[in-house]
């Protein structure tokens, strides 16, 4: 493609500050943007990026379909919510308009194993209009392809065990609330943990009906199994609250979290496979105290044992860079709601993004 790739930004919060700047710096352009926040609707996106005026005014998400039809973008970047049910209308609108989309929605990373009905609806619409919908971000690298690369250098694997922590303050209010940050322990048990106290049969029913609430690692475990050609025979999930001994101030939640209340949660997903390789993955998302920092640690157990640790990864920037760097991959991909487990590894674009398009 000789012209610049045209990108539409959906969601103009903390993440879009980076995605939109990265789009411009990689030779593409923003042709439209929407949000739900009345405080930023009507402002130029330059206010978000902190740059010179771009002439792109943030509109109301209610006008998304008309804006997609008029701007005719090559792809939309969706940086809003974490659960598929919360982004399904936006993704279906993109698919209806035949617009490719890549989203930071964590459940969209491997949505087929947690919300069958919505996944099928989006997949069918995207195939009908010949566009591609993909979930990506930090997990694509740190919880996915990095682990697959380690597995590829191992003689025998008996277990894959991973843990990743992140400060929910960095990702906005939707993610913080999804982790139970700010809840009392009683509220956490009622609103978050209780959803996992169900039988495997009930969980499967919820997955088919679209009422299951997965932790991020639920979809990551499904992605890893798909990437490594493992066949899952059982999975379970457990979420427990995390607390701090001191009061913590959350600017994202605009509140003080009292000592002993939930600062977030630890979610552990365990899967057994036909190949007798167990996958255990934990994500720790919470409001940090002054001593805490992001950490990513994964171990391949077998012959040999291998552990990789990444301290203080800049998860926001890595998420947004992965999203933007994946743009050509999404445009080039087959139609449907697909997983990056079926795509080549993300690569660093030395040239403008449009120069990597094959169609």
C-alpha cells in the first residue's frame, strides 16, 4: 500500500496516549476517535497525545458506525474494557462495517475458550464482511510468545508455571474495578471470588452462554495450549483478594483503600492436558504500595528447567507498542475473530507500517 494506513482510535483514555503517538511515529495516521467521557469529547486528540493540533476531534462512541462509514479506516484500535461482553458492541460494529480491529481487551486474546456465543457472533460477522478482529498487547509477548519460544528450546516439558504482576493504577478504572480493588473482603467474596465456586459443568454452561468471567490467565492458558498444540482436558480458576497493611491512595479509583480491604487480586488458572503437560498461570493485579513493582516470571519445568524473569517491565508501553506493531499482521490476516497464536511473532517495524502489507 503506497498511502498511509488509516487508523481509528476507540477509547481515548490512558492507553491511547501511547497507541495514537506510536501510530503517527510509525508512519500511519489517525482518521477518527471516539470515547464515552463527556470531559474529552469535543477535544482534539492532540490534548491526549500532548502534541501539536492534529485536526481530529474526539466524538461520542454512539456515532461510531457513521464515523467508520465516513472515514473508512483500514483498522481500529480498541483500548477500552477488559471483558468481551463490554467490548462486543464496538467489535461487532467494526465487523459490520468491514473494519479490521485490534484490541487490548484481555479476554479477546483467546476469546473462544471463555465466551463462546459472543466469539461466534463476532467471528461470523467478520468473515461475512472480510475483516479481522484480534486481541493483543503485553500478554502477546510476555505471557505468550516468550513462553512458546522457551518451550521450543526444551527437550521435555512436564509443567509450565507463570506469574505476572501489574499495577492496576496504570490501566484505568475499568481494569481496577475488574480486579476488585477498593472492595471490602466481604464485597470481594460476593462480587468476585464467588463466581469461581462452581462445578466444571456449570462453568462450561456459563462459557457457552457468555456469562463466565475469566481472569486474564484463563485466556492466556488457552492461547498457550493452542500455540503449543496441547489439548486441554480440564481447567479451573481461583481468585483471592490481596490486601496491604497500610492505607493506599488510588488516583484511578479516586479513593483511599483502607488497610485490610482488597487492593486487587491474585487469579490462578490451572489446566491439565492430554499430553500430560500442566499449565499453571497466575496474574496479580493490584494497587501497589511504594515498595512494589511489576514482575513477570515464567518457568518451563522438565529437561532442562528454565526460568525467565523480567523486573519492572513497562507494561503500558509494551502493550501499546505490541498493538501498533501488530497492525500489518491484522490487516494481512485471514478474516474472522482470530488469535495471535495463529500469526507470526510480532516484529519491530523498521519501515512505515504500510510497507509491511501484503494485501
